C-alpha cells in the first residue's frame, strides 16, 4: 500500500486522463497520479476502430493562423499552448489512421509531464477508512485518494439481450480480413458507425450482407450528432437502395440458433406489422457499441447506471449521483448530453475536461472561475461576446452544453451601468452547472447574467438540409434569427434565478457574426434593455 493520500487519482491514460493530468500539471497541482493498465497511453486506439480509420476529422489547411479557430476543424488535438502538440502536425489525412493517434498521445504525455503509472490495471475500488478511496491494481498495490476521476471510457462491448447472442462474433474480437468472409452470407446486428464500417469492409467478398436493428438509421448530416451514421461509412446504403444484394432490416432480432454450418435468425419486422421471419446466415456479427465497465467498484462505492446500464449517472459537475467525490471524464461524460452534443468524442470532451478541472478548483481549492473584467456597458459587453463568438472552438464543438457567461454585480446607483458596477466574462461554463451553482464570489455578487451559447434550432433534425424545396431562414436577417435551424448564437438573460429574456443572433454562412447592423446593433440594444431593467 502506498503511504500517501493523493488529492486526485485518475484511472485511465487515454485522451481524457491525459488532458486532466496536463491541466493539473499546468496549474501546479502535482498531488495526483494517473493509473493505466497498458504500457502506453491511449491503448484503446491500438484496437479500435477495428478497421483503423478514425471518423474524427483532421484539417491542417484552414486558411487561418488562429489556433483557437483552427480547433473547430481539428477534432483530435488535446488542449495545450504548445503548438507542437497539435494533431494536425502529425498527418494531413482528413480521416487519420488510428496508429497516428497512438503516437500523438504518447508525445502529449511525455511533453506535458503527465504523471502516469503504466502497467497498473485497477481491479478494485472501495471507500477508504476515514474517507476518500482505496484503489488496488493487479499487483496488489493500493493507492489512496481524496477524489477519484474515472476516465476509462466505454471499455466493454454492449451485448443486447438476444436469445442465442453468444453465437454472434463481437466487434472487438471478430476477424477484419475480408478474405475470411469469402462467399458468405453475413448478418451484422447494429446500425451505427461500427456496423457500417464493418459492412463497407466486407462488401467485396461476401455473398450478401444484412444490417439489422430496431432503431431507424439517423444520419449525422441531418441530426448534427457526429455519433450518428457518418457519410464516410455509408457506402452500404447505396448497395441496399440500388438493389445490389445487400439489405437493411428494420426490426428486432428474436433469436439466433445454430443451423447446420450456419445460423437461423428469427426477426420481427417493424414495417410489416411485426411479421416474424427466419433467415439463414453463415456468420452473425455483433456491432452494437460499448458500455461502461463498473466491475472494479465494490458495494461501498458502486455508481448507479443509466441508459440501459451503459453509463454512470452523473450530476452537472460530472460527479456520481450517489458516490460523493467520484467524478467521470472523457467519453463517459456524454451521459449528460447523450446523443445531443459532442461529449462522447475528443473534440467535445477536451473542453468538458477543462471545465471539470475548473469545477474541481472552485469546489475543493476555493479558486474562482477564471474571468476577465469588462466595462459594464452594453457596447463593451457586446463587443466581447462577438469577438469570442467568431473565434471560440469550445462553444462551437460543445453546442448547447458549454456557454460563455457575462455577469454584472454591485450595480448601485440608478442601474448597473454606473461606476460601481462590476462586469466579468467567464468562458466555457457548463450551462447546467451555471444554472445550479451560479458564479458569484465574495467580491462579485451576481445580479445580472448573460449566458451565451451556440445552438442549432429546436427542430433542426426534422428538416432534410439538402431538400431545396424546404424554406430556410434567410441568412443575416435580424427578424428571423429566432427561427434559424443552423448553428447560431443565443444569448439568454438570467435575472433572479430565471431566464427573463432571450436574443438570437442571425445565422451566417461563414459563421462570422460581426455585421454592425445585423449582429452588433441588435445585441447592444438587447443587453442595454436587460441592464436597464429593474427585474421587478
């Protein structure tokens, strides 16, 4: 057993664990340790995706030298002030090979000085006597920590409760050589990217492929959720719609049974009033995603699970709902915005980890959320908002989840726009965290707050974006800004604990919300009206 009790113990040296370690190092808090079961960081990427092509985009050639703006088109870099630690320096491939990610993460860990103990696979987590956690690895070494951050990702395959599912070959262990499936009839259970990635890989050698699942296929270009089916993986759709042997089955797999040299699979079809039919296949492949593995936790601190037991239930601080001081980082944090934003992916959770770090600093070390002071006028605040909106990658990637928050305190006199007023600009605050905890400090008692997000319209996923017959909101039209379906800024005025007013900035083709008449003037007017309001 180690003698020291750490402030923070992080389980997992993947992107999230390394990101948090780098932030702790940068902040001078070195009373932490990262435990990693493998002998390299990011070991997940040594196996996944199975066909080695990442679907996270990488675009070195943006026409801009602004590192913040460029992160909008760089979905693989972790956050660092070191320009050498940009993933875009490692490859020009738009969809990179997973091996490049392994090399990048190793370099990131070394360059940031992340304190990682490799070959230390956690096998047990329990409550420690006197508080905190006791974490034991496979060598029998036990570490003590006041707070625990789990950044292990969704490390176990999600296996649906299908009778006979044990006969299926799982995504994590199935062969990937197309020659291994020569002249075979193949059923792939699943309708996500791993299923379509597998189908694309096997189309040239199989007799036929069927993809099956109870849910409708959702295209990322329509829903704006990058975990839905991506165009880079959807070649299989052509072969189905053009009647080229393959098919998509919309229904429930009721059972899988051995049948001679293959398998008899029973389906219940949604589109045919639950008609049941049996089909024969040589192979059945299971591509149904992954889940969190809670097996390391004993009864003293086992977190509750949600979403078909795939994720730990979490608060607005990414803390377990029933285990105090147990936090989650990385792809596990998507439980808070499941299939709505980007916390399940590096380009989303890198910002969530930074927000988590600030939450931990505020909660345990009395460090206020970082803020810049502003003149408490509508003009100065509008200029600050517009300047950020035209650069920010965090609000762009974590749409509707993270916000910049402008607060005004100490108004005095006839209103907040007086010499006594104190305005501050806080970047990248989780929306729900602000709603619950606010941003007041002993020297800044918030009276007015403006929560700035980038958001799609509420029914953006109901419209085919390629259908030219559908009427769209005209670009840069002030009066129609609130009806915009595309990504655009929204400013919500909070007063006395409630949203008192909302302002939408008109959407813009090039995402530049800086036109004096269309964007700035209406925003200045909105901020001025809110600041002048009494709130009575």
